[in-house]
C-alpha cells in the first residue's frame, strides 16, 4: 500500500529472512570494497599531484581512476543494499497492515456480538436461562468479550505505532537511496574527469618525459605569474579593510565549511608558505582543510553566490581550480577552492550549511583539500588575470577569527 506507490514489489516476493541474508552479504561486500579504496588512497597520497616525472603523474591518475572505479562499485553495492532494505521494510509494512486488518475484523465481530446482547431486554435475558449458573456464566462471557475488545484495541494501537515507525524508516531509506544515486552520478563524473585528464596528459606529452618536463616548467611559470598577481592586487585591497564595521571576532560567526574540519595549513606565514615558493610572497591567504575527493562542502553562512569559476579550463593546475565565491549579509565574503564539482550558480541564494559543492584536487594542489578564504566583502573584485581568466581578489582576513 504505502510503498507500492514508490517501489513495485516483484511477483516472487521474498521473505524478510531471505532479504536480511542478502543484506548481510552486501555488508560484507561493502567492507571489502572500503578496504580496497583505503589501499588506493594510500597509493594516491604517496604520489603528489605535482608529480616530478611523467611516470609518477600517470601512476597517480591510474590510482585515482582505480579508486573511483572501486568507489563506484561500493556505491552500487550500497544502493543494492538500500533497495533490499526497502523491500524488507515493504514486506514488514504489508504484514503489519494485514495484522491491523485482521484485528479490525475481530473487533467488529466482538462489537456485533456485544450489540446483540445489549439489545435484549434485561428481564427477558434473565428468564432465558434455566439456572442462575447459566445466567452468571453468560455474564462472564460478556466480561470476557469486553476484555478481548480492550486487548484488541491495545493491539491495534501498538500495530499502528509500529506501522508509523516502519513508514518513517521507509521514507528515510528512500532519501538515503536518492542520496546514494546522487553520489554515484558524481563519482561517474569524477571518473570521467580523471580519464580525460590522463588522456590530455598523454596527448600533450606523447608519452615522452622531456615534453612532460617542459609542460611542468610552463605550468610553474604560469602559476608564479598568477600568485604574483594575487599578491600584488590583494596587498592593495587589504588597505581597504574596515575591521570596525565587520562582525566582532568570535567562534561560530562562520560555520566550518567541512564536517570534521581538520586544518592542514593555517593562515599567513605558515611553515609550508615559508619553505616553498608556491605563494611567491610566502603568505597563505586562507586556510586549508583535509578533504578527500567528493567530501560535501557547506556554505559558511547565509548569502548569495557572487561568482563561480574553473581555472583549469584555461590554465590547468595553475590556480584555484573549481571555485565558489559567496557574499554574506554581515559584510564578509568566503571563497571555496579546489572543488571537484559545484552545485550552485551565480546569483543563487544559499542558507548556512547548504551544500555548495564537493571537495577535489583541481587547480594547483599537492593533494585533495579545501582552500577557504575570508574577505571583507566590500573589497572583493573579480578581475581578468594575465594567464588564468577571471579570478576573485579581495582584502583577506584570518578565517580563524570567525570559525
């Protein structure tokens, strides 16, 4: 009844016990695939995305493709498990509804019997019996009927509560199934992106190390120009920051944009920024959070999507990759970079905690993570960079003061 509108049961309906056995088998498959994914991730972590040799770059992409293929199998297994769960719930709901129907029929019979008894004239009812024992025996039967009626009523209440619980579980199972199908579509897109990246790399290098080294040098040159632009422009824009009119520093002013939110690089003069030439001026204009590819990224506060972009379409591995810029009513703006996919479009309203996209490894990175920058919104500008299309610039602030 309830779920038949959502899922059609097969003609050879299985028993709940059989479905539970299949669910247990799926759980074992899921554990095995999760262990495989962990292995592939370790291989990926060993090879930086800025691989020093063509062989390392191909190895990283191959590991990423294998991991995604296994992730796709894992998600398909989770979907199959969820479908079995829904079938099991559907059977349970059907059995509960059948029991409710039987109980109602039983109650109708008891009520009809009692009604017939009550319609008799009390005196006529008394003289109908040849002995007092028979009369009192009939009274006991009536009392038993009343008790049976109460028991049936209590059972109906319990069955109804159980049915409502089963229906709630079925609704949650359906939502989980829809979420998993969304994950599967994203994983298929990521797998496609990785395969395209590998194909483009092989085409550009013709499988020759010398051409790969030239490609790396060209990218490094472009990256240096991009970060020089960011350094020069944002140094000027920082002078326009008006701290007095911004929200007071405090924990929770902005939501940590990723569940679990483990910092891998802080704001400013970090060890990494001082010991590498990644940022040119040795200054990190945001914070980085650990995030495997496909982790949901959330809006730090209510706001409007000011812009989105993908620098890899113009300068592969050169800058922010896929990014989202959100302007908030409290005069702050937030930037989310290196995403694998973006869920929003320019001008769209977002609520605090809405999923805006998924973490990735796009742009210039040394592994998957989320780069998060906070700006004074009044200083933010979208400008055409020299080599990487339109980029966001602004007077940046330490995110730690607001998270």
